[in-house]
C-alpha cells in the first residue's frame, strides 16, 4: 500500500508540473520571454507544451510498460534540458525549483512504478 501511495503521489506531482508547464507555454508571456532568452523559437514552446500534456496523460494512464517507459524518458529529457537551459542563461535560483522538484518526482515515480509491477 505504501508503494502505491508513493508512486501515485510522485506521479501526480510530475504530471501536475507538466500540465502547469504546458499551460504556461500556451498562456504566459513570462514563459514565452524565458524561451526567447534561452534562444528557442516560438514554435518550440508550442511543440513542447503538447509533449508535456501527452507525457502527463501517459504517466497517469494504465498503459503498457513500453509506452510508459517512453513517457518517463521524454519527461526526463525535458527536465534535464530545462535545468541545462536555465544554467546557460544564468537564471535565478527560483527558476530551478520546478525542474528540480520535477526531476526528483520523476525518479521516485519511476522507481515506484517498477516496484508496484
């Protein structure tokens, strides 16, 4: 029971962060200006938002292991790229909170996903 609670809590956190990030990429001028500062084109934010939504849905859905593995990999790449991009633009410490929490939640979710199998 504890393993399931940890799995669902961490998966909920990473999915919520993904959905919030997607919303921000679609609707927030601050997110758009950050992407511009990072050197990414506007269309990249739209594409990234769709993949964030898809990844969040897949992580929450009862799908086959191989599909979930792709979602974990894609989300891991996304979080790693966010951290590196914030480092490159020398962002403030606060900018690293969401991707840091997302990285931790992703690792915990992945570990406990396999423990509950």
